[in-house]
């Protein structure tokens, strides 16, 4: 029996090497040191904070969260990220661009940290719409890694992100669905705009984790954010992890244990179900990690 398991693992690893070498499918990574402005679109990722805090209880934003806070029952800002519409080899997005390339290996370097003058005007807004920024200094990660790849100033970049976050609030669907299941397609339609643009939903073991929408550049001169567009097929294929007809919307403070998700559909790039397995379970089968979707995956953390 042991020999059979080893043979299966070796076969899976061999197939993984073949896929990576032959280019049949490769997980996207960020292109470090890219030129600012050299990208085609943006991704706005909003997090369902009630779900996020179930797995991040030591984060300051979660320690401070209470039922009266806007973020306890609404999507909040994770990040606004420059993105390639078509992958450039294995690269899906630029990161740590221009002079900020040093921040990838030295995040605490002085040039990587934002000044009080930039941060102060946003703090009150962040407490409501982006608690990770207000209480966990997420801005000191988002600006050097993602904002540096735009030709916006730091203030313009965060203004763009806040404006989109506020404008994209779809109303009552998720707020009224907290603590229950909601049709996945309803969520997609709520955030797809009037023209039903393709987007990415991420789930953690059947619960809604985040919503990612895509936006073009209004201006090629300064990379101002334009209108909503379809997210690229490669991004949907690699990152969308809400494969079921319904998703659970976590209610603040409940942190339920959802049932295991169903097997991945035929032809899916996802691997076997890995929740509750040893840390090495996925890597022994040739995958990178156990994703929050509950399946082994070759997609790196972003």
C-alpha cells in the first residue's frame, strides 16, 4: 500500500514538472522591479471582514471590531492592484516597482514607509472602509508593493481605492444575507455592474471571503482609474474559488464551521480536498499549498 501511495505521489510530481516546463498551465506570480505605469488594468479586492476575522483573531482590526462597525457587515478594502490583462509569461501583475524594488527585501526601510502627512487625512475613512489600514498599517504594504507600480501619488492612489470601495457597495444583499446562504450568481450580478462584468469571488471552505472586480485606466498619462471591465479569463481560472451554487455569508462573531465543499469540477486545476490534512499533504502531491478554498493549489499567495 505504501509503495502505491509513493508511486501516485511521484506521478503527480512528474505531471506538475511537465506542466510547469511545457507551459500548459503555470500559476501567476508578480513581476518585481517593473516600470511604473506599465500595466493595463486594476483589480479592486474587497474583503468580507466578518469572515476574515474568524481566521485572524490577533489582528488589531479584528480585536477592535464590534457589531456596530460598518465593517462588521460590509465589504472593506483589501487593495487596489495594477494588473496585466494578458499574462507576461508567468507574471500576472507588476509589484515593487521603480525605486520601491528595495522594499521587497527590506520592508522597514525608511523609503518604504509612508509619512504621517500622507496617512493622517485617510485614517477616519479607513476606520470605516478599510480597517486593516487604520489598525494594522496595511498601507505600508500596499503602497510599496502595488501603488508604486502606478504613476499616481500615494494620496491619489488611496483616494482612488477608497472611492471605488464606497461606490461599489451594492446595498443590502450581503448585509441582509449575513448568517445564511446566498446564491453565488446573485453576488456576481450585484458586483458586476449594469453590464454584468466578469469578476472573481474567493471562498474559504464555502464561506465568502472576498470580491475582486477589474477596472481599466481612464488616463494613460497618470494611470487614473476608469470604468469597470471584465476580469481576464486567466485570473478567473486561477483565483475564483466559489464553485458552488450558494455561498455562506459569515455573520459577525459567529464563525461557523461550514461543511466540506464538493469535489472540484472535472477539468478543474484544483487538487484534492486538503482541510484537516498535514501541512505536507499538498506538497507531497506536487502542489504548492492548501488554499483557503479547501483544495490543494499551485497558485501562490498574493
